């Protein structure tokens, strides 16, 4: 991975770390809540946050011949950031907002 890419990756990792901390805070608030829907949302958000590291950044760690160009690395980082910004982070924020509005005993309607 090129130094330019490493800087972008580190910035993205910090954003994912902050989102994970937010999600962990929500999990702590919901301790003991066994609502399947809410717990499913939390599990999905965790998976999507993990995808940034395991799928996207994992691609950058793979050795390849010929080595990736800076443009290829930038595309991977861009896609990781898009996944984080449009998929994972909005779900974390949605869960946080639901818990803030309805409290730790939130249950789904169904």
C-alpha cells in the first residue's frame, strides 16, 4: 500500500472506530433488551462496519503482481468510504436515534 493510501486508510479506520464506539455505547444501553429486530439491526451495523476493514482494506493488504496503481488503491478506498458513509454509518445513527427516542426497552412492532 502506498503512503498516500495509508493516510486515507488511517482516516477511514478512525471514522469506523468512532462509529463502533457509538454502537458499543448503544449496546451497553440496550443490555438485556432481547428484541430480535433491534438486535438484528445492531448485528447488521456491526457486519457493515467490519466490512470496511475485512473486505475493502483487506483488498489493499493483498499482494498482487503487478502491484496496484495509486488509482486502483484510491478506488478501493473511495468505495470503502462510500460504503461507510452511505450504508454503515446511517444505520448506526438510526439505531442511536431510536434508542435515544424510545429508551433501552425499545421493542419493534410486529
